[in-house]
């Protein structure tokens, strides 16, 4: 009894200790605030972070929604309220980077009658430290607090404004958000909540679907990717063409948008349980700004967001993760981007981005297209100028940023997280048409002389595709006789269907269609010879009587599925089952007589007389199955090949060898 009590005490102590050591993922964010001289300072309490073995030190990033249409990305922001409402709700969305737990749940904190200063004459939101969302210079811009992670929430700030260049003192119009790409079968996002602060009213987007986005050289297109770079101008795009790329959209009507006024809409997205789990995939969310004034042109802004398994600011991204193998050749270019962020306490002056180059690529075709920070090539830079040098080392390439200044997120005085981020984007081509296998690439990032930080592996996969084909065989079993059907010798034509140019394992289906096959055979009977009979009132003597049966059969032969394996591009083997179905059968009996008659003058005459007896029709009268193994020689992935197939019928315990020629397209 004493031992049992001691065990229970130790066990309870162990449970209590673990409850204290391991922070719960369900502990919500705790918000504190303090107001002095009209300035409210916010702080928070969050659960302790749990480091991931081998990863950099974990840290939180912050997104504050102040409840009056303003926001901040700082850890402990200060804010000046101008609202006269009795109470508002403040929200903090904290993202746990390099942490193996879930995001701390958000719980809105009410602030009763916040202290307010007089509202300025020009309605312009006051954001802590004057956070500038409109870095692209347009009338619309969007930003998220994190990349989408299955099972997590994501906040999106939708900003729109009436910039001075519009030349209008006031604007009315419509804003819209489009999400869930049609290229993915299932939805990735659910728009859980939308919070507006300037009397935006929900409206229908259909009447505006013919609105054109005019894009001339003097009017740039504002297109955001993972780092919000500016895209090249396009001439004209209809709004309905933009909405076709997305399954869902919502829109709101706005009014009286004053010159230089900035407004923000806060959208809370939930990732659906069906969200694409491919962490190499990139999904899009697009926004539209459609003013009613004809002299102010509509604009749209698109965010490309990479699905992540964990929140990590250092990522490798492939623009197109699934390609059509039929259209892939030596000249096909792939675009990679390596994103990085300095999370240290000081600036980084040298960044080495090392990328392993897969064997299928031609490293000499690498071309750097964009960088952040923007720098010259070191070959054309003067001494100590900021530049980028590309170095080839074995099976890897190194992009080295030299003499730069990239602030750290923990550096004193740094409040803009975007200023701590950078990227290098490059294009590369294949040496030749690659095998149809996944292509993986990863990167290692070194800030100054610190330990390398390893990114995810960006994986390119090829779409399955379908390869129809024809097959001509000799010796296939298509007739149904009393003898072994696998011994028949027939020349037949069929069709095949399989994945296009599979590298190793794949499935294949085959179908063979036959026209009517006819066979006549003698049925043994007992015949009484020399018996007299009457035919048309004439006496005849029966010399011989035989019963013949004629069978007409239409047969469908198919290989529902077989598994094949390519040893290389010239030799392949396969195993499967051949199913034969008599879809129609008609059996007709015919009596054949040899008769003799005698004339009055003694002349003997012999004649043949045939008479049709009963006939019998059947549908799907018999189903037969045989198993086979075969070998192919030739261009077994795509092209012509000759095959040798061994068939075995377990019902009759017989076998047969067939030969065929196939051609896959």
C-alpha cells in the first residue's frame, strides 16, 4: 500500500511539473494598455515560445488592430485615439516564428470610453510611428500578418486611398476582394470576418464586371508578390477576367473618400480543413479598387502567398510547382525565389544565399531577375559599393550580397519589419528534357559570419497527364468455343490509356473491340439411314442427316488495370488481368439432309436439302478472366514498342503466348 501511495504522489508531481513546463497552445493573448497625455501604449502577455531543434531562436511578430480603423505591426505600439465611441475592441494577432506550437488565440479586449484627442480637419488615420502601407504608390495595397498555414487564421489589411495624383477632392466607388483560385479543386480560405470603419456597404459586383483596368505605360500595375514588387504595365484587363480566376469574391461600396485620405478594411481569413497541404504551392488573393469617376482608373493588387507548415521568414519558393511534362523541354525556364529576414539585434552587411542546383538543371543558364535590396552586379560596381556576386561551387550556386545594410528585427529603432527582409529571384533552364521525377531544391542562408539557416525544399512536380495509344495484337483470345479460347490466333486492334511518360511505376488500361465472329460446327447425332420421308408431297429416301450449329459472338476484351514498371526508357514489364465478355451471342441450328428419289422410268436423283431449326440469343452469356505478364522493348515511355505477353487461364488451366505492337502518344 505504501508503494502504491508513493507511486501516485510521484506520478501527480510529474504531471504537474509537465503542465508547468509545457505552455498550452490554448492560452489566449493578454492585452495591457496604459494612457498618458492622450497617448495609449499597448503591451501583451504571450505564452512562452518552444524552440525547434536546429532552428534559429523563436520569436513573435505582431499585428495590432486598434478598433478604430488603424493598425500597427510593432511589438508595443503607441496610439492616439480620435474616436468618441463609448467603447472599442482592440485585437492582437501574434505569429509564432520558429515555434512548434500553435498560434496564441486572439481575444478582443474592450477599452471603455478611450481618451480621444480632437479629430483633425482632414480625415487621415493616425497609425503608430506613421506606418506606411502604400509602398507601391497606388490607390490600393494589401498586406497580411503571416503566410497561410493550414489550421491557422490569417489577417489581411486592405488599404485604399485617394492620392493627390488622382486630381479629385472626393471619390465614390467600389472595393472588392477575390480569393480561392479556381486552379485548386478545393477552397483554401474562408472569409470569417470583415471589419469596416468608414460606412462601407456590401454591394453586388456583377454590374461592374465589364469595368476595364486600363494600363498604359504611364499607369503602372500594382501587383504584389511575396515581397510586393512592382510588375510591368499591361494594356487592358476586364474585371470579369480577373474574377474568373477565383471562386469567391466580396465587394463593398465606399463614398466621400477625401483627397490624401487612407482607409483600411480588416479581413480575417480562416484556412479550411480542405486547404491544400502542399507547402510548395502558392495561392493568390486579389483586391480591386473601382472608382465611379471616369477620370480615375481602376486598379488591382494581387498577393501571392506560399502555404507553409510553420512560420519561418526564410523560405524558398518556386513560381510553378506543377508543370505539364508534355510541354517541358530544354528551353523551359523555372523561376525560384529565396526570401530571407535578418532576425538579429544588429544589421547584416553580407548575406550568402547558397542554393543546391539539381542535376537536371544547366547552372550556366542562371539569370538573376530581381533582388531586395536592389544592388548592382559586383563586376560593374566600384570598390565597397553594394553589389551581388554569383559564384558556382560544385553542385550549388551562391548569391552573395556584399556591402549592404539590412537591419535586424531586434535592432533598436527598427519598427518596419519589411526593411529587415530581402530576397533573390533567379531563372534557370534544363540541360535536356528531364525525367518525370520530382525536382527538389533548397537553400542555406548565412548572415555575416553566423551559422547557416536552412530553408524548406522547393519541389517541382509534373502533372500526371494522359497518354492514349493504339495496340495491335496477334494471338489474343476473342472467340468462345468448346476448345481452349486462349489458343485462338486472331489479329486484333485495341486502344490503351496510361499516364503520360511515366518514369517507373504506372497503371495502364486496354480495350479491344471485335465485330461479330461466326463459327459453324457439327453436332454429333444418331441418324436413321434409308428412312423414307415426304418433301413437297414427293417421297424421298434419307441417305444422310446432320445437325450443324452456327454461333455468332460479339466479344469485348479489356484489361481494366495493369501495373507496369519501366526498367529504363527502352525496357518495360507489366502484370495484369485480361477480361473477356461475350456481350452478344446467337446460336442457330440447321439440319442438312442428303435425299434420293426414284422417277417412274427408274432414274435415280440425289439432292441436298437444308432446313433451319430453332435459334437462341443470349446477352453477356460468359465472362472469362486470364492473368498475364509481359515485357516490352522499344520506346516504352512514349513511342512505339513491341511486346510479348504470356497469358494463363486458371479456369481451364491453359496458357498461351501473344505478340503485340503498341504506340503511345
